[in-house]
C-alpha cells in the first residue's frame, strides 16, 4: 500500500480488553492462521500472561508478535521464560519492517528481565530470527514399546462448557506435573488447546489419583502431561491392552527404559536466546507440544 511505512506506525500492547483492537487482532489471526481468540477471551483464559505487541495503522492491527509468559519448572526450580508467538503480518503490509520493529521493541522491553526467550518458527522465516541473536536448538522426546494385559481404567474428563473448563483450570493450578520440565502459572495456554482442539484428551485415573492429557493413535499413546506423581508406564497401562507404544511429549524425570528420539516437527524450528538456554545448551529436554503458542 503506497504511502505506508515504518514512520507512520504505532506499536500498542496490553489491549486485551479493548473490544475494537481485540476484534481487529482476531480478524488478522483468522486471516493468517485460521484462529480466533475470542472464545478463549470470553471463557476467561486470556490473562496477562498473553500480551500481543501489535502495529496499529488507522485503528487496525496489521502486524503482531505476542509475548507469552511461560515460566517453567526445570529440575524442581522455576525459570522465567517468555515465548514469542502469533507472529503475523497482513499480506498487504508485508515487507515494510513491521515485524523487525516489533521484535526490537519486545527484546528491549524484556532484556535482563527474564532468563530466556524462545519461539517456534516456520521454514519461511529461518533467516529472520538469527538477526536478533536467536539460535536454533534441538529437542528430544522419549518412546518405548510396551505390552499390557489389563483392561483400561481411565475416566474421560469432559471439556464441553465453561464449568468444565473452570474445573480443569483448577486442576492445572493445584497439581504439579510428573515431569522434569513443564510450564507453571499459565493454565490459560493449556486451556487454549483443551477447550478447543483437544476436548476429548483429558482423563482421570482413580487408582493412580492422577490426571492425564493424552492422545491415542493406532496403538501409540502420546502423553502430553501427567498431573500427579504417577509413573508414565503405570499411566499407559491404565489405558489398556491396546496400547503398544508410549511417546512422551514432555521431559520425564526418569527416562530409564526409553529410547530417545530427536523431535522433527514439520515446518517448525525452535529458536532460543538468553542465559537459561546458554546454561542448559547440553541438556536434553523438550517443550510440551500443548504449550506451543
């Protein structure tokens, strides 16, 4: 669009409750990703943890990079991290430096205030983030072939309405995860998935007194989270004799008996920057898939 340049832009953040800007943000996210955040907002999950930084032109959101406060528990200690996500620019406004301006603003705002910043980039922008000092990092998951004789004993936790969502939010808040590396104090990001795309993937196992977020695909049980202290093998056994393989979509406290595999998700590359990632660059861990923003 002629006449529009960096000098005319305005960067705005913390506008969650501005109905006009939020609607414009949702319009852009629907256009670029096919995602609408309004239901997430109306259900009360859009908290201060999620803060869009947006370029506004004539009252319209035309470019965005969102800051997600994703503090992690790593080996029993809390680490202050932020995840950048919902990176998007309206096709009519691309090539004008807006994404760079947003990245500069965010990095300036959070420099020295967090232990690290990370993001998951698609293949079209792999040359963009290194310009800001980001480096690629590998992730690893754990898998194991199994054989069980018992019948399934899991109870599905319904995710049908706001009452169900609120119950799950409390469960997330009050139950530490059996993992060496997991997100804390941000149930809203978990609920972004559980209230929309994974409404049939939350379970309770009475005999283990643990809640589980999991998917089953042709005999493979993908464990996303164990809310409680149950061991992954015992959790998998509770799903019954049809389970022949376990895939841990989180970093276990004890990986004995599991094979380690590099995570290779199509069109997705992890970029990191900050002291935490420098200090743990030789460690083996992964971010849970349902905490990707």
